[in-house]
């Protein structure tokens, strides 16, 4: 909801393309505000139970192997199966950090499929957040990150040993803005916000850390937990 309000999405959105909602509820919340709604999703078993819901809400679902399309493969086309200038609104929230390939061609494709004046709304984890900086300084969680590679080395998705849950590349505010500007977009807004997972009851230590993060971000706006961007074609 914080992102909905940030991007002013409770309005007429036209033809919407959302990339990578996974098992999120965004398409179902925004379908009523759109003329059409298309979802591009990685082919992962976690998404399969949503297929009847997408159909019921007249949401078009296409499975895409983004690595095969944009990665360093012989069959890479660097093209989404979406017509030129066909979308009024593009959403890609907490997804680009999972791409294990050069993102330039992907962002250029977002520009291609947007109508003139159309908007792309992006969010990613902030590489330069207070949490990330603190973790690096204190050496917190370094081994657990590597342990995840071993944990999911044999994870199978659509017949491939591939796990899409890793964060291969996060972005700072200047990085994300520069990526979209150099891909032909006009960046309307870009900054950071503070958002936390709802863990229900949390300890005093975590509450204190969250409060410090919120205070610090109000003083130094670029160090929030997540980066947001609105780019216009």
C-alpha cells in the first residue's frame, strides 16, 4: 500500500504490464483500475496456484524465462513478447534485483513497449541502505548469504536447476536513476523509502534499529531500505 500511494496508482491506469509479482496481490488490487492487465512471470511452481485467479480476474499471464531472453545465451532475443507502444503503465516491484544478467536490454525493452507519455514504476532493495552498510561494517550475515547458494544449488524450476530468489544485483538511488536515464527515459522521481517486513511481534532491539533507520533516512533520504523510481517515455 505504501507503494500504491507513492506512485498514485488508485486511478485509471490504462493498459498495465506487471513484471514479476510472483505470488503478490498487486494485480488483483489494481485490475479494477486498468483497461487490461498483463503479467510476465518466471516459470516457478510457487505461481501455479494463482493461474485460476488470474483467469477469473481477466488477467493475462505469460511465463517468461528472463535469463534465456536477456542472459548470455545463444538463443537470447533481448525482446519481450509485448508489442511496441502498447502499455500505459509498467510495474516492476522488487524484481530487478533477481536478474542475473546485464539489465540494460531489459530496461530498453520497457521503453519500447510503453506508449509515449507512459510511466514505469520501479522498486528495488537499496544497496546503500543503512541496514546494508551496517551489515557490511559488522560482518553480519555474510556466511548465511553464501550458505543460500548451497541450499538451493539443486532447486529445480521448469526442468532447470535454477532458483530465482537470490538478489544478484541491488541498486542505489543514483544507480537506478542513471540506468533509466541512459535507456531513453525521463526520470520523473527517484529516491528511497523505508519499509519493513511485517514479522508481527518483534524484539526491542529490532524495534530500536527500525526507529534509527527511519530517523536516519529522514535526515539522509538516499539511505532508506528501498529505492523507488518513476520514469516516463
